């Protein structure tokens, strides 16, 4: 299961990402996600983190079933990271409230780095 933390402040999230990178966490394992694609991309670019894409199979599904709304897209992206449908729905509600998710794959010791 990936490590996940919610942030309401972009600066605090970026500080956390930099701390993880300074502690040796690989940038390829660090993802950010928000309800606003521009916000997500801006944060990711500022700290050399990743945004959540879709696997090739999901891209085909995406093209054939264009999402009915942003929430569907976000829940699918969250599930791509290894979360259940229920967890994805809960996180998507948090994104609706303006929060940003920091998700770290291969998280070994991340929890101890971000108390």
C-alpha cells in the first residue's frame, strides 16, 4: 500500500517532497494529485514529482468511455496507485474539498520522515 498524506497548503506539500528527496526517496516514487490539473502539474514541476498517468490498457478504456466527470477520472487514477474503490472515493471527496494528495510508492521509511 502506498504512503498517502493530504495537504491543504501547496508550499507544505512541496517542502515534504523536497525533504523526502533529500532523504533518498526516489522522485519516480513520488506523486501529487489534486482536483485541478494545472495545480497538480505546477506542484509536480516545482519539485520534480510525478503526476498519475494511465497504463496503456486504461488509456484505451479512457478513450472508449470518456469520463462523465472529473471525479470518475480522479477515482480511477487513485485506484491505479493501488487503492480500493472505497478508498479512492474517500480520497476523491478530500480532493473535492481542495486538498492535494502526496502519494509515495515503495515507501519503506517515508512515515518516519514525515511525522
